[in-house]
């Protein structure tokens, strides 16, 4: 049991929680920051206070910051300026609140204050309930489903398997009004009330919140998202103010700590509940926090609680001053840097709960109902639990737990913690979360998925295996060739030590001509080279190879399985590692010649796609560029001193290939030839007459063979030549050839020619031929 910390810092102010007006005076008006400052306002001619007091009898002016001292705040602001060059501090000591005995006329009081030249802002602050919706009549949810894998939960269990994923070394301060800090499932954390006073009626709320985040992993009750959190404390705005409580919290926090704001305010001055940053003073305090590098998680507020009126629509909301403060497209928009959370159903696919806020300013959602967590009561019971907690009060701790897990793993793996902007970018990234249901028409973004964050390698915790698409490929998305891989090597004979022959230090690391032609009448042997740019070695990854006809578009419907091999260990640091041999049995080789070899590398932490998953055009086109664990070798080596071929003119070499259409529907595409031949060479492009006739444009030098229904286009032997775009029928496989002649006196050199296929100006496949001298002699020597 941890020792209980001292509560000597607890302070009480006699602040009456009743409706009042907050006013901020402009910084150029020097008003003494003290209760009763209305006397100075009148004497300094800052405003007509006597007239105002006549219209609103009994009003008094008091400091909004009740405990914050100027030196303390100045130190925080200086730290914030150094940490965040964009930070512009608010005028904190310009904020006062006006107490009145007539709470029904607060709107009129605000209107009168806004008419003063000295007043920057004025708004009504009506004390709001804790941001939880009563869900006592909801069905009981089995256990703690929000800990489960996506799409149901955030997969906290997966994060526990990584150092720091349980919250070790991280600090949280929770801001609200009441807790039972000696509850049997959180007492071991030794949490302390650092500021404000305990509100007994809120004990159940705060206890439930902490239970979600960090209930201890013991033999009783629940387990929190980060049960081994390093340090947790609380601050209360009961008998205080929210701004004082925030600033008090900041005094004991450092860069990368997490501040949870479990509060809401009436953003329309009447009924609609939203995030506390809707108020200017709270916004300034939150912006100070994020400028200091503190991650702030903020409850989005529960609208009208019971959904009897529309929820807070942030994109169109206008505050009482007429500003669209939550709309990024508005000139009035302001960004505190906090992560604002909304609430959705516990059942997947998740949809926004009817009262929950929505809009572009929402950063994420989490469960807002059926939450299994701790409970307490006004007398401080220490052994109660519940399954019906919810609201944005329930959603925000789930996000807080996810943030603490990410921060803990980052600190353990990378040696640093993320800034508020970096963390919010991670949370907002669709790739790192579970999207809302397709039927959800409002903007609530996604719920974090810790497995996606980890496996996406943001933290460098998992392997990131890749096969190069071309020499020079670094494993990142690229615009280079997608089919000239040097890492799928075909050999007629087995190699005794593949790692020594083809791996790191072999001298062949960047050789793209190591294997290219299948030999008939015997088994052939394939080796796959893999690199790992991730943060962990990969054990027992599986390399799988398919073959396809030589095609500009190597779609999965053309693939035929050759076989697989297991790589026992692939180290980090981009160490080129070679698989054991994959045997291509002689009976499975369709005939002598060139083939496209497709390679995939699969590991549980970095899975390869299955061919079936790629039989979707969008998936296919996205995957071939944006993923790195599949590649193909459409790189063929030919003799530039060819043997006689009766199908082509003497001295010419034929380079056959397929130009397929997509497997699903007809699509408009283009073919482009890229030639790097000597200017003395000759180059013809042979294609079916039926395909040629569908091409728009005029080709004056075309050669037509009516008997064979073929067309040959003379092409300049250097540079690029792109055919006009035309429709490729679905499942079509047009046979084409390049017919090349290299003058005998130039055949001692190396040349290259390629054809690539484009869809919407994006390369989706290519065939490359390397024309080299004395190929047959080199083949014999390599055997």
C-alpha cells in the first residue's frame, strides 16, 4: 500500500457556486486586482459602475482568480513562451466575476457590461452538473468492453504488452469536484487533493473517472486502462474557480504530463452544456497548459443531457457574443490545443449519442454509456462498483487512458514524450482509430485503437518489414517503379549460403540482375531479401512468392502460388536478410522464359495482405504504393545479341508482355514506353489491331499486318512515348511485344527499356528489360 500524501495544500475559499457574470477588462485599463475593485472602476473613469449598480442592485465585483498569485502565474507564462513560440498569453488578471442577488437578469447585465469600452468580454457562467448522463436504465454491459480490441474498444490489453503501455512513469491530474481517493481499487496510487475542496455529492463521479483510467490491477473490482500509472493527483473547483484549479495543477506538472478536465459549462447561458473552453478565462488557462507542453483532455459536454433539444453543433454554434469559436473555418475560431472528446454508443459500429457534441473541433469519441468502473457515494464508500457510468465524463477518461499509454510507450521506447500537438495528431489520425458507423452523419472522428498506434510503428515498437520495389527504395511511399525489385531472386541451382551470397556484406546488395529466367526440366530456386526499418526484430516472418505472366499490370487474379519460407530472425537497422530457398518444382513451371515474381513478407506485427483482399481496385492501387511488404520483379534480363527468331526481322529481339485490364470493370488507362537505347537502335511496338483501332489520334508510320491482325508502331529509341488514354476492357489480356534491334557494334554495352501502365496518371505497374551482352555466357558462368 502506498503512503498517503499530505493534504496540506488543500484550500477553501467560501466561493458560492451560483450563477454569475464573468467579465474581462482590456489590459490597457489598470484595475487593481482585488475584491471590491468597483470603487477603482468608478474613480478611474473606467466604467459607469454606479449607474450599473442602480440598474442591478446588489452587484459586487470579485477576482476570478481566487488563489493564483502573480509571481506563480508569471513563471508559468515565461516557461510557456520558451516552450511554445506561438503562445500569446491571455490577460489573466483582467478577469473578474460579478455576483448578483438577481440571477434572472444576468443576460441584461452582460449586455450592459459589453457596452463599456473597457470591457473585452462578458458572459454568463451558470454552475453546471458533472458531465455525466444518468444511464441507470441502460442494459448492463458485460465487464469492461472499452479495454477490448477494436472495433469494440481501444485495445488497452495489447498496450500492456509493451513497456510503458500500462502508464508506468506517467503523471495525471484530474480536475473536477469530488472523489473517494481511498477506494479499494485506487487507494494504492496515493492520490492527493492539491487544490480546492471536496464536494461529497461528486465523490461517485470522480471515483468512477479515476477507475476507468487507473484502477489498480489487483484481486478486486476493475482494472484501469493504465493501472500502473506513475503518479495521479486531483484538483477541485468546488469552493474555487475552474481557472484557479487549472493553474494550481500546472504548478506541479511538467512537459508531457496529462490534465483531464471533467467539467462542462452552459455555452448558451441557459441550458446547452459544452466544453469549458467556451469561456474565455478557461480558454486562456487551457492554452497556457498546452503551451507548457501539458496534454489536456477535455470533456465535450453533454448538450441538454436528455437529448430534449439539439446537441452542441460546434461547426455552427455561435456564442452569446456572436462568435463562431469552434468553427475552424471562421475568423473567430480559436484553438486551445486540448483534445476535445465526444461520446458514442458502447456497441460497434459506434454512433454518436443523441445529446453528444459534434463538429470539426471534436478530436475523437469513446464510449458514453454502459461503462464498468468504480463507484462511491456522498459518505465515501470504498468498495462500490457500477456498470452504468457514461456521458462525456465517461468518454474522456477512456481517451485519457489511451493518451497515457501512448505517452508511456513513447517514453520507454523513444526516450521522449509527445507534445500536445503531436499527441492530438496521433489521436486524430484516422489510421490510428476506429471510425464511427457509416450511418453516422455528424463529425465525431474516431476512437483510438492502441493496437493500430503500436503496429503503425509511430512508437518504433514493432517490426516494419519491407521488400524493395527498386534499388534505392527505402521502404517509404514513393513515386518510383513498382516492379523492379532486386529482392526476389530466381536461380536454376540452390545456393549453399544464401545470406553470404545475397545478404548484407555480400557485395550484391544492390544487384538487380541476380536471377531472372526460369529453367525448364528441373526445379528452380527462389530467395527473398528483406529489410526491417522498425524498432523491434522480427522472429519467424514468412516470405511467400507467386508467379505471374510478364504484364504491365500484375493484378492478384494473375498470381499463381510458388511457395513460402520462414526467416527465423530479421534484425532492425535495415540489415539485408535472405530467406531460405523456396523451391519452384519443375512440374509447376509453365515453360521456359521470363515471369513476373511477386513477393510478400508477413509477420503478426506487420501483416502482409492476402491476394483476396487486393481484389478491390481501390485497395490494390493504394496498396502497391503505400505499403512496403509486397513487391514484384518484372525485371527481365535479355541478350542484346539475340538468337534468330522467325517471328521478327533478322537481328531483332522480341520482348513479349501482357497489357491487362482490371479484373472488375473496364477502366480508362494509358501505356507509356521508356527507352534508354542508343540513337542508332530501332524500336517497334507491336500490339493487336483491335487495341490500336481504339486509340485516338493519328500514327502516320504505322505498319499493319492484316493477316495476323497486328500493328507495329515505330518508336524513337530514346526518351518516353505515351499512348493516348483508352478503355481497357475488364479481364482483358492484350498480348504485346517490343521489337528491338541493337547495331552489332554497340552490343557490348548495357541498355534498358520499360513499359508502364497508368491509371489516373498514377503508375500501377511496369515491365522492365535490361539488355546486356553475352547473357548466355554469364548464365553458364553463374552455374
